[in-house]
C-alpha cells in the first residue's frame, strides 16, 4: 500500500534569502501562512520539523535563515562582542526583509 504524502517541503531562495518552505500537499487557495524565525545562533534546518507539523495542520510555512546564520554566514555566537556587534543588525535585517517574503507568500 502506497502512503499518501501529506506535507510538501522544499528549499527556496527569495531575493537572496535562503529558506525552507512547507505546505499541505493538498493546499487550498487561501491557506494561512506562518513565518517562522529561528533564534540567535540557530538556523532554518532546526525548525523544519516544527514547520512540517504546522503544515500537517493546514499552514504554509516559510523559515528564512537570518543574516549571519546558516547559509548566510556564521559568527561566534557565544562571544559577547560578536553579539553586541551583530545581534540588532541581524534582527533589523530580518524585519527589513519581511515585506519581500510576505509578497512572495501572497502570490
């Protein structure tokens, strides 16, 4: 017996931002969207399971890598100097990039 696929997932890049995209396999036109942002020192791969669970329950999910994280680079996240120099820059970058991701999700 062949199992029915319930969730689709893929790696995408939107405006130079690498991300994982998950959705219900039988996605409706008006499927709600969740943008899932990882925390400091993490990366998108660490949240893929959570995204698949959300997609199982009917959401499309986008998990972007934050600046200086995952495919977009790396820092010594335990170094307080690195945190002082890059933490807010990383947060602000995520906020500034959000409209592009939102526009793509609404297509």
